[in-house]
C-alpha cells in the first residue's frame, strides 16, 4: 500500500505525475501574412514531475521557441499544453503570468539580472510581484543566496560579479517563488567548463534534494548526458529521445 506519509512512497508518486504535457505543438511566426513561417512542426513532449530533461539540437532548430512555449512566455499556434494538469492554452494572459510567476523559474545564458540593483534585490524581485511581505522577501532571498554560496557578495551589483556568480544569483532568483519547474536555456553557454560544472551541480542538487522538474537546453553533450532523458530537436521536430545517465556521477 502506498503510504503518503512515507517519504520513499512520496518520491515514487511524484515521479509518476505528469508536469508538462505538449501534444501536436506548432508554432509559426508572422501568422496570417505572406511571410508566415512555421518553426515547430507538431511536437509531443511529456515531462514527469521530478524529471531532469535536456534538449539538444543545432542553433536555429527551435529550442528557445519551444522553451518560450513551455515557460508560458509565448503561445503555440496550434496544439495542446497541460501544465500540471491545467489547460494553459485556454487561460487568459493575466492568468498565464500568474501561473508563470508561481510555477516556473527561468535561467538564461545571459543571466538577465537587473544591473542597477544588488544581487539581493534581484532575488527579492519575483517575490515582490508575488505579494510576499518585505521581511519575508529579504529572509528568503538571503537563504537562497546562501544556498548558491553568494552570501558574501549579496550587496554587489551584477556588473561587479563574474559570469558564474551572476548565474548563481540568477538561479537563486529563479527559485524565489519555489517553482515546480526550472527552465534553463543554455545556462552554461557563456561560462568556462569549470564554472559551468558548478552551475550544473547546482541543478542536480535542486533536482535531487528539492524535487524540481528541470528542462535544460544545452549545446554541451557531456552535460546533457548527465540528465535523465535527452531530447533531440532538428528543424523544429523532435527527432530523437534517449535515456541519459541520470544523476551526476562525478566528484
Ligand atoms: N520572434 C521570432 N520571429 C521570427 N522568427 C523567429 C522568432 N523567434 C525565433 N525565430 C526563428 O525560429 C527559428 C528557431 O529559433 P530558436 O527557437 O531561437 O532556435 P534555437 O534556440 O534552437 O537556436 C530560427 O530560424 C529563428 O530565426
Ligand atoms: Mg536558443
């Protein structure tokens, strides 16, 4: 019998729950004009809760376009999308922003931090939008910066931080509202391999210790190989899927 009070059983249940379900997703730009261009040609993708999935493919194959749809930053032209059981295609823009703010944390290659303000304030910002009190925002932002080992530099502005440090702040920010899903678009793309390794270790930690569902776009095949499942995209189609090694087996 499954005992939900038993953490071991809980993990099994989580792995069976579907977090992201895309069916027949098409995306065209310049819709309804003579220049209409279909970029995604009918994608099916299911990601279970707690899974760490990577998406690989050449530049221009549609990875970011797909990520924007998964992250509710853009809508598909056709197809169905259930996010944690909710039909997000039917949701209005305002509901979508609400779901996005609560459920999804984004990490980008270029960090996308606000340059005029401190690391601490950058991490607090998503919580401000979520209506969390000032004191709670500050406390949680400090905890998150501690988790990514950025406590000593929390008062620094992004310009005063290295690429790896900026990305650690960006991961803390992505975690601000305790999202179920982390979406990372080439998060190590601008970093040297040692720094990239540390960022990857952080994702493994968040996946294993906090059960975050992670979708990682990467050019680095050796990093993709560490995830549970590797999806290959070519010219707007999913052309391959294979199991990865799962958890990071390094030191
Ligand atoms: N907003 C847009 N308007 C028009 N074309 C776009 C837009 N976004 C992406 N594209 C085109 O879609 C294709 C896939 O882009 P993208 O999803 O960014 O690929 P990847 O992330 O795999 O490099 C490219 O040919 C790109 O030029
Ligand atoms: Mg891209």
